[in-house]
C-alpha cells in the first residue's frame, strides 16, 4: 500500500509539511509506503478549461510538473492533501492542483473511487473550516473514503515554522487521523 501526502504550502519545512510528515511517519511505522510532494517546489499552472483532457484522456496540454504528480495520485491507495490557510482558503498551488487533477479525472473512469483521502489544514488564527471543506470536497466528488479524527477536525494553529508542535490537541488529532487512515486502507485492501 502507498500513501502520498501533497503539501500545498509554498514554504519548505513549514507547519503543514510538519503535520503531513507526522501522519506519514505513523503510516510508515505500520509498513505503508509513503511519499511527500511539495507543491512549493513544483510548477503547477491553473486550469485554462480548454477541454484538452476530454479529448486526450488523462492528459493536459499545459507543460509543467502536474503529469508526474497525477501519476503518483493515480497509483496511490491513499492521498493526503495539506494546505495552510491563505486569505481564508487553500493556497493557489493547491487550488491549481485540485482544479487540474479534478478536470482530468472527471474525464477518466472514476480513477480515485474508493481510495482513502484525508486533509490537514494549518492557520495562524482562522479560516480552517472553509479550507478544510475545500480539500474534503475534492475527495467527496470522486467517491473517496475520507479519514477523519475522533479528537477534532484535522486542523492546527501555527504561523512560524514549528509552531504547530506546540498545539498539543492538533498533534493528538493527527495521530488519531493517521490511525484511522491506516484502518481504512486495511479495510480497502480486505475488500479487493
């Protein structure tokens, strides 16, 4: 089994990455193959709604870093999307990824159906709820199974790098989220 974590933050080593790595580390300790992709280190242009992907299934005419990310998403059993809150929303990098992958995948034969998905959101002060819903709706539209946490929503507080490590409830939330994600992966595997 493989899980990829996609970090929508343009900041390398920031709070969102810290929490994604924490969740992936728990999964790795259970023998799950993991990978993190930082969108801040990639170039993913916004969708131009040209409908190229409707005629060329699984492809996009924009030449950037999306194609290998899409391949990783398609081959993964589980996907974590993480984003800091930027002006009350996901980052531009994450929104571009969601729009492009979403448009391409809608032309395919339900490639994400019943994969496991989960979201992680970090903010300095506010905007968590809307941003979390943006990420969760990506999973919903594709019929993915969503992992949550019984501790609280998958959100954390922090601005400066490392501040999320002071949010003890968030750390417990991510631990529980990762365990629930693993459980869902195992259920998915058992149903194959």
